[in-house]
C-alpha cells in the first residue's frame, strides 16, 4: 500500500471509531437516565417502608425493646439498600413473635416435645390453629423463602416491587402477631 492509501485507510478507521464512540456514548446516557429513574422509584418505595416502620414504633411506645431494635435495624438495612437482609430481620421478628405466642401452648409443646420446632413448624401450627389467615400464611411463607435465600445464598437480589410487598405484608403481620401475645404491654397500633 502506498502512503496515500494508508492515510485513507486510517481516516476511514478514525471515522468508524468516532461513530462507534458517539453511539456508545448515547447508549451510556440512555442507561444512566434509566438507572436514575429507577433509583428515584426505589427511593420512594424505601421511604414508604421506613415511614410505615416509624409509624409502627411511634404509635406503640411500649413495644418490646428487642422488637423495637429489630425494627430499627430493618429501617437501617433498607436505608443502605440491604433489602434481603431487611427481610431476613423481619422474618426473625415474626418467628420470635410466634415463639412467644406458643410458649405456653400445651398442645404445641406436646407436638414438638422430641425436637426443637422450626420457623416452618410455628408457621404451619399457626395456620392450622387459624391464628393467622391463609393470606398471611402465604405472605409469611414468601418472607420465609426470602429469608432462607438470604441466609444460604450469595449476593441475593430481589425485584424491588416484591421486596416492597414483603415488607408491607411483614409490618402488618407483626402488628397482628404482636396483638396476639399472651400479655402484650399495650395494644400495638398502626395508623
């Protein structure tokens, strides 16, 4: 090739490179815009969950300190975008409330005299005894599935809408279960 042909070849490559960079830049701008919109949407969802948790704690100043601590931890986890860990903490609160409810239940103790009951055992027993509705049973089951994934899998990511649904259901279920404790300090109120 002559010098003129080489120069033409490099000009052609330069034009193609510039076009490619422009297209790539536009695609990056589009992705940034999509991520920005997605981030704004998730911030709104996170804020709703945090407000609901705050309402729960504010309206119930006599809530047990251990439960209040867990609810605060859930708020903090949501704030740092650790949604799966927040669901794990919510499942822990629900499981412990079920344990407290059945702590003095003779039939429950007899049924699980030979082994320590699992979260699933508490959940199934609550469903059998009609302590929780079928709908709540399914919501808690989903929360339990998410909890197990968070506890046993790496880098768990969930759809934000499903997380929102789990969190809002979990808050309502905590309210319901807390009101069923044998001697709650005060009626738990959600406004």
